[in-house]
């Protein structure tokens, strides 16, 4: 982008202000990329816990550790219920999640609540790489890691009948499509895929073209549509979806994560 190129020129000239400008640019870019995920998780937790959480107050709502503990209690209860009904075949660790309801932000009780939540997450199957330190939430030192942890927990919770966030739904949809592409089928066995609403497909294509045309990078990738929701970017085929009708999401990596490429 033009702004980025100008910052690079300042850095090469050794300007003292250039490093600060670069840091601010990177921080702003990272925050913008995380906004759709924060918004998605805020809406998911609001519905699940019957509380009001928004993208703007997400971290402030969670920093005492009370809501994370309530989230753990909700998921634990649902998982045990599925196990008893035979709907879940995996082992469910039975444990109580202690929580100090009157914990204040930054307090010892807030740290204790968060530590209890993280301990439960680990036992419940959240990978070590997706966890964070207690102060990462209490003092907001690791906002990105907090989002990753809650998102991974949402993925696991969806296995026990809990409706997942929108982004998890998109990834599940893509995984099903990937399996259909990789699985060889005879012509007679092949089924005609259900058509998505034409307006949604057209809007996605329009946004992809817009983002591509507005790119000011020195080296541009050739972007062309392969099929509905699939695009070739620089020769590599990627899956692209719209989240909540305003975020263009591109699936990256082999583990099924999606990243925000543009916020409309």
C-alpha cells in the first residue's frame, strides 16, 4: 500500500520517528484483522451466556475472568449432558470450575478466575498452543491469544450441540467442500450442489474484484475466480467467504484457519 511504502522509505533514511510510525501501522493493521473475529465471538458469547458483549467491550467484559468461567461451566454442563445421552463418545473430564463472582478488574481474584478457566481449557482439550497466560487477559497483554483460545474452545464446544460462531460455520462449510472435491465419485453418484443465493455469490465476487483493483502493492497477484467461493491467487487456489455479509475472509494454512482480508 502507498502508506506502507512511504514508511519503508523513512526507515531506510534512519528517521527516529519511522520506527514508531511502523509500529503504529503494524498495530493498527493487526487490530483491524482481529476485529471480525472479536465481533463474531462477542455475538456468540452473548447468545450463549445471555449477556451483552460487543466487539468494543469484549476484553473489558472478560478481564475479571467471571464470564470465561461461566462459559466453561456452560460448555462443561452441555458436554456432560451429551455424554449421558450417548451423543458424545469422547471422555469428558468431570470437574467444577471455581469462580469468584465479585472479582474486580486487575485483582488477584481476576487472576485466579482466569487461571481456573485456563486449567479447565487444558483439561477439556484446548491445545497448549492456543492458551495464554493469566495476565494476558487480566492485564490485556495478549488480546490476540485470548481470541484464539476462545475461538478454539468454540470449535470444540460445537461437537456437543452448542451452536458455533459464524466463522466456525464457514470453516465447516469449506471443509465439507474440500472433502467433496478430493473424494472421487462417479458421474451417476455425483449430486448437483445446492445453489447459494445468487446475490450473496455476486456480492462476494464484487468485493474480491474491488479489493484486488484497489491494491497498490508493487507486486500484484493475478486473482481469478475458479468456482463459487474459490479463487486462484498467484496460482494458488484459496477458499473465500463472506462473514456476516461485510467481512471478506480467506482461508489460509493447512489447519483450517481463516483470516480477514478486508473489512467493508
